[in-house]
């Protein structure tokens, strides 16, 4: 296990804990604010990894939605329990962690759709590749003629 990765997991867990506690006010959690604070800092992959382990640690707790428990089982984030205990947010009320997990879970399909929209199709990439090669071929043929003269 990489010590640097473990430190990043611990930092992410503490940041989730702090952001949730800071964004809970008046019996309401601003999950969008929490996501906006954490996503640029840790990225979706790391955020999912730590959050999934937090949800799995609370699998016994009925305040975690069944959908979030199922989602947590579909994400590849297996580590030993002893290691995960170091970045599990124990001071976050499970119901609030559940609300945050629910928002992150629902955000994931939106992000994937956005990535697919921004990703050029295979046909577009092939056409771009062919267009890029055309001027080079024409230029090399022109250079050959000039060198023959």
C-alpha cells in the first residue's frame, strides 16, 4: 500500500467530515456546496473511494438509504477494514453522510453523460486524423518535387 495514497484518503475523509459539518445549518445540508468544495480538491475518483468506504462502514445503519448501500457495493473500493478506519468520518451524523452520498451517487451519471458529450466519436477522431495527415502528405510531395529540381 502506498503511504502517499493512504495520506490522501485520510485527508479526503477529514475534508468530507469538515465540509459536511460546516455546510449543515438550520436542519439542512447544502450538499451542492459540499460537492463544490471537495470535487476540485480531490476529484471524483478519490471522493467516491473514500465515500464508498464510509457508506460500507455504516452498512448496518438504517439511516443510510438502501440505494446508497447498493451503489457502494458497485464501486471498486476494496481495502482492509483496519486501513479504512483511519479515514472514516466518525463525527458526521450518518443521516447527513447519507444525504451527501445520495447527491454524489446522483451526480455520477450526469458527469458520465457530460464526458460522453465532450468526447469525440471514433468516426470524428478518424476524420480528424485523416485531415491532419493530408496536408503533411501534400507538403511532402511538394518538397520531393522541389528537391528533384
